[in-house]
């Protein structure tokens, strides 16, 4: 494949950023191995977007990607907290998990416990990569749409990714489930009438883990979907880039269902 000089330069910048993000994440990774302490959120005065009982904002649950942990969301959590999201929790699922459905069941129990603890009736979810598929399975197949107002997905392989060769994919069941045509992906492509959750899917034109990059777009006739095209950054940078974080905030605060395709004019990240 040939690239123009500009496209080549953009790809090199994105790769450099990916390496920088990876280096930083390797430093933080050990801190995310232990599950976080759960506490009831404080209740701020007044009402605002995404508010619930007593003016408190809806809780947010973050789900990491394959062989990752909650440390990937350090920057995003700070951004959410600074903008009034007072109840943000991460779900660590084991890298030994062999079925996406099992992780979705774990998420279902966590959401139920969080709602009982906080008194809210709905949560918002943010999932990176495989985490987005787990959250989507919970919403579409396990009745999660009754409890999830908005699901934001970052670089999620909705149609499967061919990044990992088929021979290597056999090494782990979760990797096989992210391959195009897997049983889980066929389930998610099936009818989902009446699904109430809003889906917002961020996909990057330089995401080298999503093969092809368009697989991170969500296209489903029964779902309320807003696809956000991001420019100039790769897969690992999606959960940490400040422009993406601002887009996530807008998605979570927007209580009006969005069904239009967004071309990146107000939510794209252009990395210099």
C-alpha cells in the first residue's frame, strides 16, 4: 500500500504517540492489577446533564481491553471527575476469562450492585476495544439496555478485526471471539428490537489494531448509534487523548438520542 508524504507523516506521528502511550501505560499497569475500593458517591447540589437522584450524576463504569486493566483509564477518570462525574468505577475482568459472555455476566452483576449502592436507576458505560464488545453484549443480549443510558465504545471491533492471524487467534478464546464471523459477533449482529441504550462508537482512521479501521464503526438497524470518526491517533491513544475525552464527556452529557453520522467536525482528534 502506498501513502502520500502527508499520510506517511501522519502515520509516523500516530505511531510515535502510540509508543509513548504504551511506555506510560507499562509504568502504570501494576497499579491497576488490584481492584479499586468501592464507595458511595457524593451528591452535588443542583441538577445538570446526566443527573440522577438529588442532582447526582449517573455513575460511569469503565471497561478495559484485552490483557489490560483499569490503569488505562487514569487520565479519562481525572477528566470525568473534573467535569462533575462524581461516581466513576472500573471493572477488571481476568485475562484468563475464556468467554466474552462470562465477562458480560460479571458486568451485569457489577452494574446491579452499583445501582443498589448509589440509588440510581441508570449508569453510563465506556469500553475500550474488547471492553466495548463486552458492554455491548450485556446491553443487547442480557437486558442491560434497561439500566444503561449511554454506552461509549473506543476502538471496538464490531465486525471483528483481522489484526491477529487466524493461527495465532486460536491461542486464546477471547481473541477468536474478536475475529470476523465469530459466533459472538453473529449474535450481536442479530435483531435487537426496542433496545433503549444510546451507542456512541469512536473509530480512528489510524487504528492499526482494527483491521479494517471501519470495523470500529457500529452499524445496526435496531440500535441508536452515533459513530465518531477520530483522525490522527492510534488504538492505544483513544482512552487517553484529551480531545477524545472531551468527546466522551459530550456523549455522556447529551440526553438527546443521537442517530446521525458524525464526520469528526466537532469530535475528532487531530494530533500535530
